[in-house]
C-alpha cells in the first residue's frame, strides 16, 4: 500500500510511504483457487522437495535460487514461461485487461513454521508483482484431512475476480 500524509501546513507531502500487507489463505480458500486455476501457485521449496511431495498442479520456484541481484530477472522469466499454463490469465494479459505484474500468485512451503513461502512472496513483491498471497499451512496442512476451515476469502462472483480494487 502506497500512501502520502498531510503536512503541518495542511498540504499533501511528496514523500510517498509504502506498507507491505501480506494476506494468508486457509485450506478451503486454497482448494477453491486450485479448482478455478486463476492463480499461479508456487512451491517455494527446493526442486527435490517439490518433486517428492507438493500440492497438485503447483509450480516450483525455489526461494534459495533468488537473491536481490537476480530476483527481478528470475521472477519475470518464471512468470512469462509459465503463464501459458493458465489460459484465462494469458488471455487477459494479451487483451490488456490484466497487467502481467498483477497476475494472482500464491506461494506455499512445508508448513506454518517454515518461512520459505513468505520469503518467496517478498522476493516476488520486490520484483514488482503486486497480487501475491501466501498459503502458510503448506504441504503439511494440504495433506492433513482433519483440517476444516469455513472462512470465505472470495465471494462466488466470477465477475470481478481479477479486479484489484475488489471490495
């Protein structure tokens, strides 16, 4: 979130402030996202861990492969190379209805105590992508059948699901 403040002289400051807001998903929200195929879902763990066990239909971008010097190029290349797996998103981008930097992205890792997905989300945000959320339950919660959450993150309206100003 970018914002400015009123100065003591009651005029808007030219000093733009930034506040990063992280959003988390629960299991039911993640299930809905995976069914709809309208978010790029990324496993932040190593390639070996991803191949061993991962959420179905998720991609892999190991957080360990990114650093402040290479993240912009690597994240851009990753998104551009994988967007074709999401035809609805690709079409919106081609029709200029969605900027590639606003593509909905979900990151996840092993479990809540693991911070790889939060680190990956930070790298993606710092590379200029604005629509990034985290599924903190990760692989552990995904494969745990006892998880039950009724919170509703998205309403059932398909109309504005890519609108960043959605209320």
